[in-house]
């Protein structure tokens, strides 16, 4: 008996998320079709011009905007940023340094610091639980 391997596919929204691009800014043929795992791997390995352009200039989805600004997605919302931004707009925000951005960056730094502290504490507990080594 021959085993038939089905091709794994995903919706365009899922593929766009994995590629880190804003779906409405992608070409119509990308938005309207399905993307196979092989096609996604090919897009990641050798991105076409439209993908390179979106990655470098945007518009960028919220997770990318948040990462580029050094804040959380919730921090973007608190700052009133609900629309996708271009790289130029992100750079303008970095230069302007609005109060909300500085506050959110400080909050994000505290969150990272606390996460590192907890990770270290958990690692120490794991070492103690193993006991002394012979």
C-alpha cells in the first residue's frame, strides 16, 4: 500500500504572520491563495522583491512595530498606535521620543529584568534540587 503524504498548507494570514509582514500590504495572489509549507520555506530562503520591500519599509504589523520600538503590543495600544506603521514612521517616533514611548520602554525593560531574575532563581532551584554531584 502506498502512503500518500498530504501537502501541509496554511492560510495567507498565518503565512504573513510567520513572515513578519502585514497581510493587506502583500500582493493579491498571496492574499487570495493558500501557502504550502514548501512555499513558505522558499519565501523565507529567497524572498521575492515584494517581501524584501515590505520587510525593510513596511507597513509593519503590530508585533514588528512593537519590537522595533522596544515596547509590548499592549504598550503600543496604550500609546494610541493601532495602525500598522512604516519604517519611516517608526524612525520618526524614535526621534520624537514621545512620553508614552519612554514610559513603555521603561516598563518593558522592567519586565525583561524581572523575567531574567525569575529565570535565574528557577535555575538555582533546579541546581539545588539535583543535589551535590559526586
